[in-house]
């Protein structure tokens, strides 16, 4: 039986382990960019989700694999689905049938349809092959519009399936076993065309298979000679879909001629392209009722021009109707149709111009009023509405992707909204302090170095000069007082970046795979203060950032890439100081941040785990742990050799055969430990095993379904601790984290207990291990109080190598977790939280370390001494209580990486999660003990006012009474 | 009933350096089921259904990100999004014993165990059976069987509440404070008593005053508060008389002394009351 006060303490301890977010803190302490990814041209469209309503929504399947709907008037996301559960590298298909309340999409092996308004699934069907194209059958024998999906099965057969749009069932299937490469599918009113490439890579010919819409039976097969112009599937630019007269078009390698074939015919027509054409795009309407017109957009190195062609429905003859002049910039064209009319919208650097497909006359034009003058549109989709009554009145909404990876909506020339979709696909992120004002530092330095009189005069002058800011400061006082009372944020003075006393005001630097760098002001709701295109990354490849380092003193950021590339830019403005383009070959596996005699430096690690020779002032002081070609882990130390130093392998750790490293974790760069021991309830101390040179390697064996976790000493390569878990699903997330004297590892396990109870278990779990210097309390182990020790030097104790004593415990989780990270605070006094992303519920959870405590008593209540220590009874399950979800209601999608940074105040740790969405917040694992958080200044002032009023009223009364008493008449 | 999933890992104390290469101690458990029978290529579909219940009257409000997952060792990722009909459909499920979770941002759902088995002896299609399962308990410790035909019903556990309530300013809660209550009561007595005494019947009042005089508590109270009970105190001090060089007791005017004694007699605890009393008398 517990003493009552202790059980009360225990009861208090339980809820106090979690501190949820207050509703009024939302948007104040956290920020979230709900992103979709950069829209792909072919999978972005306006669509009316309700047949009888005019309002349309903007749909896209982005290059990261998110299908979503955006409200075109506000830019708000209505719904989104991460189709494959992970971030993809582009691809996929999305289409909508006119007047239908659903959107069909396909990615990888599956075809799905979604309710256009709610985003709920209509059907999801997985097939054997890979989807190559998706089309909507606008005209079918019944009311229903169906979905055509083209598959490539193992490269040996082409399969076209017509799927019922209601439930995804197969209406008919056309299968052809051949080595032909299926390319696209297209259909008109009566026929379905499957276009594939036949032949060898040297000279492909186009094969058009004509199918019957009702049965899927082959009607005809036409082979069109390309004269060796087509070498890959990318050379065929366009297959018109659903238009009254679908076409297929390709160019020769030098872009001199455009070849067009009207599908279903045998002959092709050639059109000359202007000199200097670099690339060609074709835009055509997708509707059956639209006029069969198409636009050829040809880009040169500096500008772009276009020509509009008409197809004669009877003769299938293609004629050039008119040409649009050459304008500078890449430019973007988009097609929109209303009834039979087809409109082309041209977005240039300065203007938005609307044409009809019938004639070259400009219908309307607007000057673009975009704030960002640097970016220009790359591709766009438009919606043209002809205003009723007014002659020639048009309203255009154009959603364009810019060169800076932003998605902007231009409404009649004016910028309606901008979505920073380029922030998706973040590959590296870091926090940076806001650089201090250099001018003040400089003048102070100047004063220090001159004679006292001159310094004094300089100082007085400086102060007089500072009086300029006095009126502005006085002006700002009322707003500051009001905002301080109301608890709103004080806007930083005229948009200038300045540090705050709490240390919440920092910059977050984000590098994306598309070669963009972003600087976010996390003290100001994560506002983007600069975005910079560092490299032009070709479609299909990505910028592989190996390391990012902030040089606080110099106010610079250094980013290293894997292809021998680097970029140096200013922290405050994002201005590029120095950069080197990525080379064609992969040259580095990673980059190590090391201490050298000339400060902290990023050192690239070669693919085979070796490091090039370095000058002696750049020689790292630490051992660098690298991965060899064979998966072995190596420790590289630098040996001075005159003026340079070369890396030599100090130790090598080869994993047992069959094992592969799945997760590697090191202690965070800022891992301050406030106390070297843990005081137990009985006033004894267990000393923590605090070795800064440790690394956790989790190795999985796929065939045996085992996971082995090794803790290695990075100086000697010695295994300090290892544990093996059986029945681990090596295909699911396995992740580890290491901090202070403990490590956590999370995985999916399915096994039977070995304790003879024959009980089995299945589910996600986390194993936490605490490391101590000795098994006993009040014992510092073999090393004792020695100030220094070396893991390389001989140890004259009979026990040999100093190995930590470990205490472990496993917990079952309510779901999978990934992107493990541990909170960091300035002095390490606050308790810690393990931050993890919940990939299924799209949230970030902060599990208190108090719950993940291996010393929790099992099968009994804690003794008073244990309760005093804060230990609570062991429960095998950790359900993700919504109260510990630090991202609360927000739907944070696709987080790959969580980073933390200490604030100036000890209680708080700054958190940034990136990957697909960007989310940032502050967490206080031991509560905000050093900040008066949530203090109601209003009620304080109200109380003071009420007391003042009371005193003002009662004061005269009391005074009067006292005087009366003194002057009372004698009786 | 809770299981101890503790895996006590013996940190390899006392291991020789040579032997320390790879010693993995403390194995938690062993793999129980062999990897799913890959030979069995038969597949079926599993349908989950979210019914309307008192905790979730309208399943139509669930966000489109709601989905279910099917997990088992080596089964890969199987995820089913929520359909417009409030169902979650897994196509192509092979035989096995699966843990089914429904993930939703707004509501919590009970986990299920779904077994896909081929019927005994029969070579027909696969049969789907479902039970509730309890995390942290034996996998074979199945809950109530959930009927699988027509879609397995998933049980809603409740709505997720992510936020903490901030304690609000509440006048009533302040009034409930015992200290405030005490103060209020004494204030009532302080203000109301003189009026009560004033409004008394003269006879009754005289009687009351008489009783007050004889009340032994009065003297103690008066002494404690520095008021004159029987003995003279500071409160009895007549400043005017003192300044005039006369003593109230000795040769002062009778009225002054009478007033003083009357004040003392009425057994007032405070001078304010006395003043009130006297003023009224006047």
C-alpha cells in the first residue's frame, strides 16, 4: 500500500507526462505548409465536380505522387491522397470525365478513382503490370463513362483494360503478347487506339492498334514508318486523346520537322519547324465535341513561338491555320474548350493573352501583375469563361508552374495566389541563427580600437544618429502594448529579421531535390523569406544533397551534393556566393561534419568510403565513420603527412553475411547532458554511460527476418552493445535513434515468446535500451573517476574492455513510426521526447522519455522509492494518445525527416519536419517552466482595474467614516 | 492480462575482445509463424465497413485520408482508402493472419485480427474471419468474433481530442474559494450587524446589550482586539481630553465619559461599529 501522498504524486505524474497543444497556440507556435508537390503538366486540369454547377476545382497529380484538389479561388487544399504511401519521382496519370463527379488516376500498378468533391475513394484496383496510360471513354454505349488503362506486363505483353468507372471491374481486356513498347491509348467516338513502339531502339516504328469500344476486339493494325526518328518513348510527343480527330506527333532528333499522323490513317504529314527549335510541345483539347484544332508550341533557346493547326474531320488533312510570334522566355500555353470553341491561353513573361483556335486575333490580353518578376511560367492550365451578354468579355483563370517551382493562379492577369509547391521533396534541412547586425558589431569594434576621446565622440555621434529611429519606436509603443496585452505576436520591426530573447526566432533552411533552396523565418509562422534556384535539375534526376552546414560566424550556408557539386550562400538573403554545378557522376556517398583546426567543416565521403587527402588545417579531429562498397562500416582517421593528411582506415566492421544495414543513428550534434548520473529513489546513483563516440547500426537479415542492433565505438570499432530481435519484418520501417545514454529502435515484429508461455505477438514495437557505466548503483565501473580514457589504450582491469551495462524494455506501439528524432534543449536539463512521424495517421508524435523508460516496474506497482523517481508501472502498449501528437489536427503528409534545435530558453526545443509537407513547432517536454506561457494579461489588467475602482469607491467612504468617528458629538 | 515484453539485454560484460565481435545476447522471442505461405497464390478481398454508431452518427464526416492497413510479417504494405460508401476494401489478400488497423485523423478505431484461411479440406475460395484483438496481449487471445460477411464492421472507440482545455476565468470558481467565502461572511457581518442592532426593538436591544455586557467572551474578545472590555485600553483613549490636560475618567465632561462607556458597553468589536452606533444615537 502506498502512502497517500505518494499515490497522489503518482496520479499527478501520469497526466503530467503529456502536455498537449492548446487550441489558441495553433498557428502561433506552429506553422504548416499543406503541399501537393509540383503539378505535372499532363495531370493537372480544371474540372467541374458537379455537372449542374459552374464552380470548378483544380486537380493535379504532382511529381511526388499526391493527387489533390485545390480551390482555385483561394488556393486551399480540399483533399489530397498520397497515392503510393511514399514520395514518388513523378509519373502517374490523372483524368476526369466531363460532367462526372469523379477523378481517375493511376500510378505504378494500380488504377483508382476518387470522388471529386470529398476525395473519398470510388475504387482501387491493382493489376499485374505497370500502367502506361490512362484515358476516359467519353462516349460509351451506356450513360456511364469508363476508364481505359494501358498496361505493360513484364515487358512482354501489352494489356488494355476497360474499367467500369463505378467499381473498377474490368469490362473487357485486350491482350497482345509482343515485344512492342506500349505507349499511349487514345479514343474517338467509335474506336480505341493503342499506340506502341515496334522495332529496335535504333529505329522504332509506330504501331497503332485499332480496337472496338464495345468488345475490345482488334479491328485493325497500322504501322507508321518514322524513318528512324523515334529512338525512345520520349520522342513521341503527343497522342491526342478524346478529341474528335486524335493525332500522334513526333519530331526528328534535330527538331527540324514535325510529323503528324491522324490516328486511324496510314499517312503522315510533315511540317517544318523554325530554325533553332530546342523542344516542341503540343496542346489540344480533350473533348469530343471540341473542334479538332491543335497548337504546336516550339521553344528556342531564348524564346518561344507557336502555330495552330486544324484537322479536317472528313479527309483527315492537317492544315496550318496561323502562327503566333516569337516572344522571349520559355512561355506556357494551355488549352481550354467551351462547347465546340477551343481557346489557347499564352502566358508570357509580361502578359496573359487569349486566342481562339479559329483565328489569330487576340481575344483579350492582360498585363501580368505578378510580384515575383524573376520567375516565369513553365507550364499552365487555364479555364476560360465567356461572360454572358458582354461582347468579347472573357474571364480566365490560369494555374501556372513557374521556374521557381511555385504554383500560381493568375486571374485575369492578376496574381490570385501562390503555392510554394517546390518545398516538397526536401532532401536536407537545417536551422540557422539569424545573423547579427554586422554594422553595429563593426562600429563597436571600431570604437574599441580607437583612442578614448575619439571613441567617445564616435559613440555620441552614433547615438545622435540613432535618434532617427526614435519617432518610429515611439509610434510602435501603442501597438506593442496592445499586442502584448492581447497576446498577439509583435510583428518584427519593418520586416527585418532579428533574434529574440527566447531564441524562437531562427531560420530554417530547406534544400529540395529539384535544386531549390528555401529560407523560412520560423519565428514568423514559417514565412518564406527567400527562395533560390541553385541548380537546374533535369527532369527525372534529383539533387542529391549529402550535407548542409551553417557557418554562423560568416553568415553563410554551405550545401554539398553527391555529384561533386556545392553551393555557398548568404543565410540572410539566400544570395549565392559560390556554386559548382553537379557533375555527371555520383562522387560522394555522404558528407561528414567534422571539427578541424580551422573550424567545423563538411567533408565529402567518397563512394567507396574513402576520403581524399586534406590539407593539414582541414584535417578532421574525429574519426569519420563511412560505409564501404561491400556494406562494411569503416572508421577513417587522418594521419598527418607534411602539409597534408591522408585518411587511413582505423577499423572495419563487416556485418555478418546476409545482414544489411537498414538504419544508422548517431548522437545529435547538440546533445548536452545535464547530469552524469541518475539518482534512484534510495538516493544511490547509477552513472550514465556517456560516450560521445558511438554510433548505432541496425542490420536486418531478410531471409531470417531478424534485426540486430549494434552500438559501435567509433574510435576503436568495438561493439559496445548488441541485441538481436527475431521475427522482424525487414520490409517495413526500421529506425533507430541515439541520445544521451539510451537508444531506441522501432520495427514490426511477429514472434512467439520464449518464456514457455507459447504466447505470440504481432505488431509494431519500439525497444529502448539505457546504458549505464556499471550494473550496480554508486559504482562508476572499471574506469572510475578517471578524467580521460581511451578506447584504444590498454585497460589494466581484469574485465577487459569497458562495456556499458544495459537495461532494455520493449513496448508495443499503436502504429508504425518513422523519422525518429530526439528533442534538444540548450542545457539538457529538460526531459526528452522521442519525436516520430506517424506515416499512417499523418501526424508527428512526441513520446515522453518517461513513458519509454526501461526501468518501469513490470507486473507490480512501483515502490515508493521508484515512484519518487517518477517510474510508473509498465504497460506493454503505448497507444498514440492524441494529446501527445504535437501536430494535433494538422494533416502532415509524407514527412521524411525531423530536425530539432535548442532555443535560448531551456524548456523549449524547436522542431521542423520536412519531406512533402513542411511543418514546424516548438515543444516543451518538461513544460514551459521558464516562460510565462498562456498568461492572461487581460484578466490581470482587469483585476488591477477592479481593485483600483474598489479603492476609489471605498476610500472616500472609509475616510468619511473615520472623520465622523473622530468628530462624533458627545452624548 | 498484460504480458511482459521485456527483453533484458545483457550488455556483454566480461566478454573477451576477440569474442566480442558478434555476440548477440538476449533474444526477445523467436519467429513463430513461418513466412506467409507463398505457395498459396489464392487471393481474396477483405472488406471493412464503418457503421454509424452513437459515437460516430455519420461516417460521412470522416476525412478522405482515413484508410486501413493490413499488416503481417512479410506481407508488404497493404492499404485501403475509405470509399464513399464508408467501406475499406483490400483487394488481392493472400492467406494469412493479419493485424488490421483503421487510421483516421478524427476518430480512433479498435484494431482487428483478420484471418484469411482456406476452409478445412475444401478447395474452394478463401474464407475471411475477423476478431477484435488487444494490443499487448497474446495474438491468440481473440476477442469477440466479428461477422465477416457483408463487410467486417469496425468499432469506433471515440473521437480524438488533440487539444488541452485552457482553464478559463470563472467568477464562480473564485467565489467557491473558502478564503473568499470567509471574507465575504465576515464582510456581511461587518456591514449588516449595526443595521441589525439599529433596527432592534428598544427593549430587546437593551436586553441584548445587557447580555453582551455580562458575556465573559466579550471581555476576552475586547482585550484581544484592543477594545476596552472592562479595563481601559488604547481604544478608550480620549485624544481631546488628553490634549486638554484632563482625564476622561477623572474630571472630563460626563457626556464624553458616557459616550466612551456606552461604546464599551455595547460590546462592539470594532471602533467603526461604535462610530456608527453613536452617530445613530445622536
